[in-house]
C-alpha cells in the first residue's frame, strides 16, 4: 500500500461528458503529480501541484484541469470527453524535490463509450 | 527534452535465474535521478530502485541492482534469483534535478518468469 488513495477505481462514461478524479496524497507529502497511461502514448506527465500551487505542466489538454485543495487532496477534471481519453490515470505524491521518489496510487481506469 | 528508451518490449527468465533489463536515456543535463518502477497485472506502480547521477556506486535493493553507466547514458536493472512474483511490466524513468520534477518514462519491458 503506497498510502496514495485514488477514487474512483473505475469510471465508465460517454463522449462529451465531464468527470472528476480524486487523489489523496500520503500523509506529509506536499507534491501531487498526475500521469496518464495509455496504450499508444505510454505513461505521460500531466501536471504537478505543490502545496496548493501549480508547479509544472506537461502534456495536459486544455479540456483537462486540476487543482490541489488546502487539505492537499487533488482533483483532475476531464471535460468534453473523447474516445481517446480512455486511459489509466495515476496520481503520485512525494515530499517534493531532490532524491525523493514519487509514490503512486492504484489509478483510475477511465473508459469512454 | 529528455527521452528514455527501453529496447526490449518483452523478456523472459526462468525462476531462480538472473535477468537484465536495458534502459538508455538522452539528456544534456549533468545532474538527474533515475528510477525503475514495476507494474504488475494489478496495475499498481511500485518503486523498485533509484539512482542519483552523481553517485558512482550502483544502487542495490535486495535482489535488484542497477548498472549505471553515466557516460554511456545507460541504466540497466538486474534481477537475481527471479521469482514468479517478479513478473510485471518494468518502467525506467528519468527525473531532472533542475526545474520540473516530472518523471519521463520509457515504454516498458514486460517480464515473464517461467516456473
């Protein structure tokens, strides 16, 4: 158990819809990272938050947004969903910086029908 | 931009034998961190081992060790005394010591362990 909690584990929805993925980091971790894992793109970094502030942005579509709340949990919002958004979405957390590893949650499997 | 290449899409090993998974990376930076993550069928991403670029000594974690060749930009993972539970996808990842803390992953190597 990594200590990172992601909900829901599975999500099935239709094109055009909007969903919210939730992540609770490990106790004491200030940084939250979101990654997308798909068959064609592999594992790709989407966005990082550190203590409530956006720290880095990767290949995140404009239809996607994220935030980190004062209690440090984070949400990833995906809107106007397309078939190609079907993927496994991981949240990871770390204390931030240096040699510290990122600890991953179990992921949310998003299926677009 | 940094890239990570895992040239072996699939590997297999007999139980109790040793296997080495390859990873090369491309970067112009001098300081960075390298990681190996394991993803079993349960789909969790589990940290296996990590290496800091400025440390010449190769990292070791029980049956897992790395061969880090900085000049060659190579970071291979050796699994000794392979066990059935080692069967998984293995991902090599790079993280810069400057700026963004994002992990850049390779495409992965699927390891099968035969009894």
